[in-house]
C-alpha cells in the first residue's frame, strides 16, 4: 500500500506541475480559448486541437516540463504526445527509468557496451590493433574489406557512440557492427538478393542504419540511402514520395521500420522491381554466424571473387522525389580515394575523435562523418539531426564530452548555435579540443564565421579551427580545404571588375565608400590531394583561365563519379572533354585557393565584354511602371555585327506607358553599363517564365523570344472549352437569379461552380502530369487558380498590392493569410507574385487530383499531426527564404464555419525571427460567405484581399520567444481589422 500511495502522490504532483506549466504557456501565448479548454478538460485536453499548441509550442512545452519535473523527456514525445495526459505519462515513465538506471548495479549487456571499453579522454579508446592490421587496411581496395578487417581484427574497439534517447550514448564496437551486419547479409541473401542489385535504406539515425548499410555491402548488394521519415506511422507517405528514386535505382528491397508491413502493397505497383519491404530490426537481430577467424562471413561467397575496387559501393541521390532522380555512381575506388584525400587534407591522427549530427543519407554525414572514421579507426560520436535541431547545445556538449577534434556542419548550424544556444545551457563548456570545424554543403557566409568565432572564444574555441570546405556528391564529397589551423580567409574584391569582365580585383574599399560595397567571398582552400581543378571559359569549356579570372569550375581525379545511374542523358551533360567534370559552379582561383562565386548563370557576351544579367535587370527594375522581379536580360546572336545583342524583356503594369518606360530603361541601362539594350521588349503581366520558387528562367525566356512566342498566351484546348462554357453559363445564372428564387439560383450556381471546378482541376491534373518541369507546373497551377475564380464569377479586389513592388528590394517575405475557406487558397495563389511557395497540409497530398498538382508544382507540404515532420518543414522554409523565395504559411492551420480569427500557430513567426524576414499579413474578406466549412456548394460572392502593413522582427531583441509572440499578435490584429472578423 505504501508504494502505491507514493506512486499516486507522484502522479498527482506531476499532473499539477504539468497543468501549471501548460497554463503559464497559454497565458504567454494569449491563448484564451486554450485556457477555457484546459479548465474544462484538464489532462484530457488535446494539445493542438483544443489548446492550439503546434509543434514549436510543443517543443517549448517539453523543455519547460523537463525543467519543472526534473527529467529530460525523449525527443519522440514531441511527435507522439496528443494530450496533456500523454505528457504526464511520459514524465512518470522517464522518472521511473532514470531511477531504475541509477539504482541498478547491472551492467549494460549489449555487445559493445561502454562498460567493456577502456576510455581515453572522454569516450575515445586506445587502438587495439595487431601490428599488421593497419598495413592490411592500407592495402585494402574496398570499403567492405576494411570493415571485415576491423570487425575481425579489433572486435572490442569502440567505433560508434550513438546518442539515442538517453544522455549516455550506446557504444557500438567494430565487432558488433560486423556481427549484426552479417545477420543482415544472411537474411538478404536468403531472400534472393544477387550481387550488384540495389537495396534502398529508409531509416533515421539509428543503430540499424549502420548494420543494414554494411550488411548490404557484405551481401554484395548496392546500398541506396534515401531520405527517411521522422515518424514511423507516416512511413507510407514518405515512401510514396520516394518512389521515383526507387524506380530509377530498380531497388529489390526496401529496408525500413517495423511499422512498414503494408508498405509493399503501396509501393510495388509503382516500383515493379521491388520484391519486399523489410523490417530493419528483424534483419539485424536474426541469428548469424559468429564473426571469428574460423567461421567467417564471406561476401558473395558463391562467386570466385569478392567485391572489386571498380564495383559500385553505393548510390548517392542528389535530387528529391520530383523530376528526374539522379543517382551518383560511387565505386569503392572513388570512395577510398576521396577518403584518403580528406584524411590528408585535414591530417587525421590516431587520437582524433569525430562528432556529427548530420543525416546519414547525405554525403557529408555518410562519407565525411562515418566512412572516414571507419577507414581510419577513430571513434565517432553521432546523434540525430532532430536532436541537434531541438537543442543545438547538444552538438557542442558532445564535442566537449568526447574531446571531439573533427566535426563537420553546414553554415546554418554555426549560425543556429550563435543565435539559439543560451549561456546558461553551456556553462563549463570546453571546445578547446575542436581543431577542424569544417563548414560546407552550402554557401559559407563570412559574417557567420566571425560571429561563431567571437561567441565561442570564451569557451575555448579557436578561430583558426574554422575550415570552410568545398565539395559535391559527384566527387564523392571533398574537393578542397584550407590548410589545417590556418583559419578562414575572406577575399574582398571590386564589384565592377568582376561583374563586367570577370576579374576578381582585390580592394580595401570599405562598404558603401565611393560607390557600391565590395563583394566578399570565403576561400574554400586548395584542392585536396589527388584532386585536379581548373577554371575554364564558360562559353567554350576549353580555354583554361588564369589567376583571379572567374569561370566554370571543373574537376577530375580518382574520386570523381563515372556518371548517374541509369541516366545517360544527365551523364553526358556532366562531363566535358578529357574527362573533366562540370561542377555547375562559377569560381576563381587566387594563390591556388578556390573561391566559389555562385551557380553558373547565363552571362551575355557583347563586343568582347561579359555582361551580368542581374546587373541589367536590377537597373531596369527600378524604372517606374516596371514590375520588380519580372525583368530578364539575355543575349541573342546578331549576324550583322558578329556578336550578341543585349535583349531586355520586362513586364509592365500599364502598356499605355510603354513609350516612356522604354526610353527611361534605355537611358538608365546606358548610364549604368555604358551601352543601351539592343532590344527592349515590354510585356504584360505573367509573360516572363519563372520557376516555382520565383527564379527567373532566362534560357526559357530567350527561347520564347527567338521563336516569337514571348508574351503570347495560348490556352490549352480544355481551357478554351472551359472559358466558352463559363461565358455561356454565367449570363444564364444571372438571368435565373433575376427571375427565380434566390435559393434555387444559388443551388444552380453552386452546382455549376462545383462542376467547373472539377473540370478545371481535372485539366490542371492532366497538364501537370504531362510536364516534368516543376516551374511549368507551378505556372499552370497559378493560372488554374485564376481560371477557377473567373469561371466561378468570384471577383477579387486587391488592396495594398503596391506593397509588393518593394519585395525585390527587401528580399523574401513570409505571407500570412487568415484561413476561412478553401476559397482562400485560390485567392492567395492568384494574387501573389509567381513563384511564391505555399506550405500546404500533408493531407492534401492524398487528395485526388489536388495532391498531384501540389507535388508537381513544388509546394511544401507536411502533416499537422507530425511535429517531427514540422522540424524538417521549418528547415525547408528557412532554406527557401535563404534562396530568396517568399513563402506563404496559413497560421490558423485550419478553418471553421464560425466567423472569427482563430488562434495562430507560431511556425510562420518563428521562421520570420530566425531568418530576420518581414511578415506580410494578408487579410481575406468574403471567402467564408462563399464556401463555409462543412458545406459542399459555393454561393455567389465577392472577395477582397488586403496586403500589409509589414510586421518586421527586431534584430536587437535578445529573447526570441517574446519576439515570436509579438509578431504573431501584431499580425493577428492587422488581419482581424482587414478581414472584419473578431479575434476568437
């Protein structure tokens, strides 16, 4: 009875603490409705549906509960908890487990337990190799052979320290890795896997990923790691999106989580080669022969030989589930050559230790973070990306705990640590062991490096440890790195010299002094051993350029891929003469170091002079009447002069002003560039082709111009039929409204509008299904939204639309509309500039017809009930903003039939604070009256949409949480005024 009473008392205390913490958070969020629901339902209250706590609020709540109750809740609680009671149960369970772990004398019995390993400075270990082992490893020609040698030669040596749910890591030795992988290999071979066949791996960062990958190698197969789901019960959705990759790879098996029993039924019709979907836990835990010298697993033993150096080691896919997947072929020889280059480039020593949170399906996480330690024998401490994103200080703490010396990350991770890690969370932190903080996989920003070095100098971090690096999947991973301990180098160059003639002329001119600010580029160091690079004239791809001349970066060497798997067309485009591989990047060399200046663009060559299109476009876009962001400059052959014409195409608001606008453009471009455009083509709105992300498609604009089709809009046959039907039906509906009863006419109108919608959406589905271009699909979707509104005779009044003219100057925005009806989506899509990306509900992907349009047009989608997916969504939104793409997020999340502005979720406003981008409120009025929730037939009506004013985050605010709430409240107030609806 005493134990039972103590347990009940503990449960009562935790329940009181949880309810109090939730109540306080709701007060800070001004969640009046949530407070009412909390009072009425108590622990049974649903976190999102009734309390309005989205994924970001859940993370905040989880951290507060952990601190209040004295436990560290597992990351999966964010995804799986639906009610307050779920959180209470998780706290009680965690408390019991922590108490049990603290009092139990039993040692960890798993193979590779940390208890059986002698630690050295943290969790690293002394080498246990016999004298000849390292020499054998140096001679090995495949990654498979190296793993076999380490598994048999030093089975007790710690290889991976895996952080899962507990603060203490699980240790995996080389022996355990080899033994569990042997089990996987046996199972795959018994199911009919033949040498050279592909096996897809759809797993998060977990022990089974390592066992499965190595097991496929041991069985003679080709591993294909692909983007995994963050939540097991959503695995079918993720797998369906990856079917294009599975088709291209001709995957025989898909290894994933245990919840995938029904996955084969979904995927096999799409992937004819797929035989079976397998449970990773079962594969790794089936009985396997012991990995001993007398009973050894022999890879593909029925052959006369094992894996060879020129066999494919694995496929690294560089594109997502849309478009044509490109699987980079990487052989064992490619891998080992690049790993040796990396080892030499950053001087890896036997006493080094690597630390990583990078995803294992990405080349930087797979090769840089795991394969390099595998080959060199140094230990690796690894955690999941979600663990880092939810608490960035975990990365830094792991470096301290393990005395990590090497840890790679992209630029955003360093910036995230500067902005998100509080001093109280890193008291006593020591980063003095970190000697190679590599920064790659995305553009390196000099300001981020400076901020990180300054912020963490007090914690022992040395500025010279920062190592900006450059690489790409087509070269395995690494291409260049600066000398170890040299720090980072920033090159300041004259803007005009680079933009006019491609010369990177150094300058000491201060920003803003005597003209535009200089350009800044961060050195990516010198090519790694065995890697050749050159800068070639991007027009001919043959003439090699000299020092500080910008051109196309090409490379070659033993680590370069031979091409893309089952994609000969893309492979042909990848290579130039003599085996030089086209990186697709513009760069220049200075003192032997590589400076990446950006992706290759369409430079115009006129009279021997290189003209950068964006320079001309910027000048022309400033002219009154020209639509900013809707100007394209390109070159066209001029046979009479033997050079290129400078063509400028621009959308204008009013073609009646064409003469004035043309004259002002010619004068402005002449003054800025020293020559006027040869041709100025002024066009109506929606004439310039753009990608779904809003980027100008210069090559497509040039093609349309040369074919005489630029500015012409030829509707498809089904659109013309729909337009004729609409023109006939609308007058008929108006006549009936005058002569019949209102209800009858509204019913007829509703039936007509719904039928029109079905016809148009079916046509849109057909159109996007026939195109492989995401950009074209996005344009089709936008045109379709306008056609739907036109066909349904729904006028849209736009107020404050002039505000959009400043978006080109200020950079991308986050558009936040209220959500009253499905009509909002069409109104917003039709009213915003082309290329703005929408964040859609994940459920929409499963809707007939609609899901295909969303997927093909490149919109962002996630499941509202899956907070882990929202972590990835937050990344995608931030990446889109970083690329200059504006994003639309409906902060209400859903709608009801009741008038009023529902509580806002915080995702849009957190993204605004993180990216320091303004929020543009969009107040939509009238949509609810046209199509209320739980009704089928729309009613006639008129809609207005009001833009702004902008709500801008304050960069000086130190406390991020209040700033997020401030942005949310200000946006909500503006939308309430503009929509004419009360705040709920």
